[in-house]
C-alpha cells in the first residue's frame, strides 16, 4: 500500500511529533512543568501533566538562557540584552546581561543588569544573587593554557569565568575569578573547542552548607568552592564527565549531573547520561542512559532534577525533549517543545549550526503547593 501526502515536514524533530508524547498518571510526580524555549522572545510556559499551558509569562528580554520559580512563587529569569559588538562569535549564543524577579502577573519586582553575565544566575538564601560572568584572563597566563584548537583565541585573548554576588541594591559584595584558582596544567580545554574560552561555565548554585557549585563545560569539570576561603575543595573531572551541565545537590548530599557526553575521553560513541555522584567517594550511585545509549544525546545545554517521589525530570535540551523517569529508568512522562524558530547555536554564520530548532536549556517540575497562586 502506498501512502501519499502533499507535504512532508522537513524538520526531523517536528516530524516525529511534539507536545505531550507519553503520560503514565500512576507513576508521575504530580505538578507543573516550567520551561523557556530558547527560540522564543521571552515567553515562559507552565504546563500541566496533560501538556496544556496553564500559565504564561511574556517578558521584555529573550531568554539567556532560562527561568525557575523562587520559594515565594515568583519567577527568576535570566534574560539576554543586546551586545554590540560581540566579544567573539560564540558569545551571542550564551550571553545573558540581565536577571529579573517577576511576579505571576508579569510585574518586574527586581532587575539587575551586567554586560558580562551569561548562562546562569541564582538567588542565594541570604537574598543576594550570584551570577556567572565572563572576563579576560591575564596575558601572562595565556601561554600556559593547554588544549583547544590552535590559533582560535579571541584576537589574542582568552576568557574565563568570574562569579559575582550582588545585593538587592545592585552592589557587588563578593567576586571569584576562575583563573586565580584553576591550575592550567590540570584543567585543559577539550581539543575540539576553540581557545577563546578556557572554562565556559554553564551553572552556578548554592549548596546546603553555603558553598558554591560551578560547572565548567570546556574543561569538563564540576567544582565546589569554599564560600569563605574561596578555594576549590572538590572537583569531578574529565575522567568521568564530558562537557556536563547543571550539577545540583540532592537531599542526601549527592550531586546530580547531566553528563552531555560530547568529546568523551574513554568512549568513541556520543551519548548522554544523568548521574548521581556520592560526594565523599565520587562513586556513581545512580545512572540513567537510554538503551541503546546513543538514542539519548544532547551535545550541549540540558539538565536533570530529582523529584519528590524519587523520579527524575530530564531535559534533553538540544531537541526540546523533557521527560520523567523512575528510579528504574522507566519513562513515565514525555513532552517535546512545539515552539520552533531559526536559531544559530554557534552565534556566527555557520551553516552547520543554523536552522529551525526547539531547544530548551533547562526545565523544572513543581508540586502544586509550590505554585499556590495557580
């Protein structure tokens, strides 16, 4: 039998189906899923388990790169401000520039702008906000930075990450420079990455003990920073990780990490996984991977959140896929972002990276009591 159709959607992801794809009401964690399409202009959606939008924010800045809910129910949002000229070609893809706190009605409660902010900003328990930002490293350090594609510095410069803690009044009260604490002989840029960046942080967060966790993609390293001494007191590196995202602390003190799997040291096959790591032993005590492994792979962005019933919500960011798995890796909920637009992930004119995409940096599930205003 021949099936004829007048038009075939040439976008592979959209052709496979979008919106709600799977739902087991007996095994999911009940609540609402928050996500921000990277292809949008500032739209943030809250979905019910049936995949229906139950609330939407329309913010004045496009995403740079995501938002999450604060304990008070307001939205904390990392937005993108104009950057002219860009520091280097890739900068436009992950640049931020502004962080906001917005109430459910869309009113801006608080706003802070910094031209060097990128990727992530989080509200601390003391009411301040911590930001990832970018800075040039000293010229004297550049010859010591190993790895990367030779000759790809940014007009002879290399950038690395700096952390800023900002008060509600906009005063910077704490600063941490990556180049002062990372050893160039140990932390090497992945060979396939360009040398305009050394570290490329994509996550900053606060642990229960007040220390700071950071993810550095270009050196495949998660680091914990002592809040008082500013020294790095814990790392997990490229012997385990490959360009990971969103290390976050679980209630048991372990660290949950989306291990993207791009440029793995010990495997030729590209595949992603989510791992739970014991901080004391660095042992992987839980892992999600698909079967076969290469069925699940996002080379960039992405994240994972442990839910209250023990399930894990995973964002396969490059393909806009958000899904929930049980402790036994059974998929019980799946949603594919239906919002597509042309986006260039490399921030330049590379045809390889340009096209209609539905990417999502990070998504979160919230229990009904965490959204009392809904």
